């Protein structure tokens, strides 16, 4: 158990809909990263937040948005969903101490039908 | 931008044997971190090992060790005494230490099969 939690574990929705994925980082971790992993693909970095502020943006579509709240949990919002958005969405958190590795949550599997 | 290359999409190893997974990266920075992550069929991403660029000594974690060649920008993972549970996708990752982002860059992965 990495200490990072993600909800829901599975999500099935229709094209055109909007969903929200939630992530709670490890206790004390200020950085949250979001990744998308399509079937048999590598990890695509979407966005990073640090203590409530956006720090880095990757290949995130305009239909997607995220935020990090004062309690440090983060939400990834996906709207106008398309079939191609079906993927595993990971959240990872990182502490500020030396070592600097990310710890990943179990992921949310999104299926768009 | 930094890039991470894993040139072996698939590898296989006999149980109890040793296998080495390759990773190269491109960067102009002198300080950074390198990681190997494992993704078993459960799809959970698990940290295997970490290497700080300023350290010359290669990192070791039990049966897992790295060969870090900074000048060559190479970071290979050696798995000794391979076990069935080592079967997974392995991702090499680079982390910049720049203030803005501290972003991680991942390779495309190597799928490791362990043959009983």
C-alpha cells in the first residue's frame, strides 16, 4: 500500500459525459501528479500541483482540468468524454524530502462507451 | 526536453537467472534522479530502485541493482535470481530538479517475462 488513495476504482460512462476522479496523497506530501495510461501504453504526464498551485503541464487536453484543494487532495475533471479517453488514470504524490520519488495510487480505470 | 529511451520492448529470463534491462536518457542537467518502476499485471506502479545523479555508487535493493553511467547517460537495471513475481512491465524514469515542475519523464517500458 503506497498510502495514495484514488476513487473510484472503476468508472463506466458514456461519450459526451463529464466525470471527476479523486486523489488523496500520502500524508504530508504536497505534490500531486496525474498520469494517463492507455491500454498497453506508457505513462502520459498530464499535470502537477504543489500545495494548491499548478506547477507543470503535460499533454493535458483542454477538455481536462484539475485542481488541488487546501487539504491537498486533488481532483481531475474530464469532460465531453470520447472513446479515446478510456484509460487508467494514475495519481502520484511526492514528498519534499531527499529521495524525491513518486508513490502511485492504484489508479482509476475509466471506460467510455 | 528530457527524453527517456527503453530500447527493449520485451525481454525474457529463465527463473533464477539474471537479466538486465536497458535505459538511456537525454539531459543537459547535472543533478537529477533516476528511477525504475515495476508495473505487474495488477497495474499498480511500484518503485523498485532510485539513483541520485550526484552519487557515483550504484544503488542496490536486494536482488535489484543498477549500472549508472552518467557520462554515457545510461541507467540499466539488473535483476538477479529472477523470480516468477518479477514478471511485469518495467519503466525507467527521470526526474528533473528544476524548481518549476520537478517533472518526471518515463520511458515506454520493457515487458519482462519470467520462464519457469
